[in-house]
C-alpha cells in the first residue's frame, strides 16, 4: 500500500470519467484503471447528472461540528440512507460519513464529539454571507 498522496483529479479528468460512464463503462473499471475512488465517482456521477459540469467543480468547504455529525448519522440510521445518499444530501464524503458511523456504532453517539472536526463541501451554492 502506498503512503503517497494521490494526485487530485482535474476537471478534464472528471469529465472524461463522466463520458466513459455515459458510454456504459462500469464504475469498477474506471476505479481500477484510473485510480479514482469508486464511491466518490458515484457521488460525482449523481451530481453530474443533476447539475452538469458545475456538479463536478470544487464547492465551498464547511466544518462538521458534533451537531451536524449527529444529525447525519441519525438520519442514516433512522431512514436507512446509504452512504452515497447521505453524501449527496449533506455534502460530506461517503468515506468520512462511514468513519462517523463506525465511531457511533462502536463507541456511542457521544464519541462523535471527540472526532476531529471535518471539512466537507456544502450540498448547495452559497450566494451571500451575513
């Protein structure tokens, strides 16, 4: 396993992956051959289908405090959301949400307050700040 950080994918790369998906190439094939996380690719595909190219562009980051983490994991547990669905709804990565779920299930919901505050993208565009 490499400890080297992977290169961030360019918008051009992401558009290429979207074209491959449109052409019927599987998520798994793209993941294996191009090194993009399969769960991230699925989220990007959903955003691309809904928002077009703007869904692939980097969005504003916010910090996830205890209250938001708690809200997300409870929503998943109570409404049986998949990590993919929760990611699209709240803007956090499926991997990060998975960590929060594991912490909550193994150590209890209060342990989320001890998790390092995490940044993730807003699921909507911010037009102004007050």
